[in-house]
């Protein structure tokens, strides 16, 4: 077994049926579902009526932030698992799923690297907006930025 592969990463065999994909996921994820014996189908729309109609014969559902409403759960008697691609299960009607014997799972931390990258990008943009106009203008030059960063700053009086 290669490093990083765990037993739970191996495809599960013997499960067959349709899997409704509420929102698009990466093709590699679709491939893994197919390898496990599921037939992934992308939902044609994300409104409750469409989800209820399209999930009627599915054994699995994968959703992201749209979630999966109680009406769709009630309309899917074969449904066994709802997977939320992301942290938390708030968008899914968990009490209704539990009453129907449906397992609700999520993937906490799966997109942590992307969230961190976006956060740092936002911080960088904010930082750049706080720089003097000379650095943010079309006359931006490296020496101007160095002068700005190396400027003498007044000493702050200690609050103690």
C-alpha cells in the first residue's frame, strides 16, 4: 500500500445504484463513485421539487452548500446516505434523515488548504490597499516600495 493510502480509501465493492450529485464535484470524485459501483447523475436543478423527483430512485446523494431538504428525503425511499462535501451538515435536514434511517456524512477539512489560500489572498489584497498611493499607482516601482517599508516611523509611547 502506498503512503497516504488508507484502507478506507479503497473502493467499496458490491454497492450498486444511482447517486444524485446536487452540485458539480471534481471528475476524480465522480470516477471514485463509479469505481464503487454507483452511477453518478448531476441534478438538472437545485430546487426542492426537482431534487425530490430526481432522488426518488437514488441510494446516495452528494451535496455541497445547497444541501438536501426534508421534502426530497421523504421522496427518496431507497436513499441510504447523504454526503456533504465540506464541513458541517447544516444544509441537510438531518432530523428527517435520521428518522428515515439515512446516514449523513461530511468531509471536514477537505478544502482547508483552499480556504487558507483564499484567506491569505484576501489579507494580501487588504494589505496592498493600505499601502501609500505611490505604491498602488501605475508608477509602482520596487525602490518606491523599499523606501516606504524602510521609512522611519515615530516611536510609540508604551501604554505601561
